[in-house]
C-alpha cells in the first residue's frame, strides 16, 4: 500500500509537478493515471520510488516515509517496486535472458556482476519470468531482433524476476501499435490478477485505461480532479480532466 498525503512537487525551475495530492492505493489494485501531456502523470508515478523527490507533504510505501530514504534503504525499497518505461531500457545488442538477468545484479557479489557470471538459480528465475509473459522461446535471441511489443515484454519479465509487490509503468504502450498495445496490457492485467501484484500505469490512451484498470486517477495541472471506478468515467469526467481538449484513444 502507498499513501500520498498533501504531496507537492515543485521543480527547481518553478514548474509545479504535483499540487496537494492525497490518495491511497491498496495492495492488489490496478490503477490507471490519465491526463493531458504535462499534467503530472509521470511525476506522480516517479515519486513513489523517489525517482522524483517530493517537496512537500508525506508519501509512504507500506508505512515507510519515502522522502527520508537514502542509500541502502532506498535501494531496498526499489527492489520491491518494478519500473517499466516507454523506451524499454534494454541492452539491444545482447540476448533477452541477459537483459532479464540484470535484475539480479544488486543482489550479487561485485565479481559476479562485473564478469556477468550468474548462478543457476538466477537463470531459472529469469526463464520463469520470460515464460510468464509468453516469450520463453526468445530467451537466447538478441533483443534487437524483437518487435517493440516483444521488447516491452522482456522489460516486464526483467521486472517480474525481481519479485516486486508493486509495478509502476510510465507510458508502457505509447510506442506500440494498437494491437500490440492491447497484448501488453493483457500481460499487465494477468500479472495483476494471477500474482496479486499492484499495478499503477500512467497511460494516455483513455480507452485502454477504461478497458483494463478498475480504478482511474485523473490529473490536471498537478492536481487530482477524478479518483474513482473506471466504470464511472463519462464525458463529463473526461472534460474535467482534459479541459475539453481531445484525448487519445486506441
């Protein structure tokens, strides 16, 4: 569970990222964060694992105040929180399994990570993670030979290998075609339902948000303007979130 209580984020240039944000996300939820570009969606997501440091209020994960964490304590928190990016963040000139194995580097002796020598137990876990996202047969294929959707699944497998309790996804399907985007969203939904992992996705495709998430958080100019069931999001709510501007669908 994580809790925002009156959270603010102001960047050094004076830009307001978050404005008095208060919300609670329980374990096992599937939440979509929607809003216009620059509304604060990424800031919200990235504050949870302290990729962005809040400038006011309280943000706790499982009762631990995130803003106070540094060093080993912060690394321990991030081990429990998976992070998926739009750009995949993979090493494309090596194999799929080598990319997944990088999730174990923080837990290994320096000499193993430096030499790229991973224990058999890590390799088994990496293969199991690839199987969970349906690309086990690609384990020894170079990443640059995969489609965008397959690469995002590798990124998801890498995250699953670290056994997270929470997955944050920052525009994970923005670079994918509509069919592939739905396939990747199917993976997120299955992981949420079958493994009980909390999933919070920043997504600009409103139709996908409403189709997959059970809860939607709408953010505008850094402030939450809607927080409720996806089933109750109608045109009036969307107008409040997007200020009457067009919103993208898939």
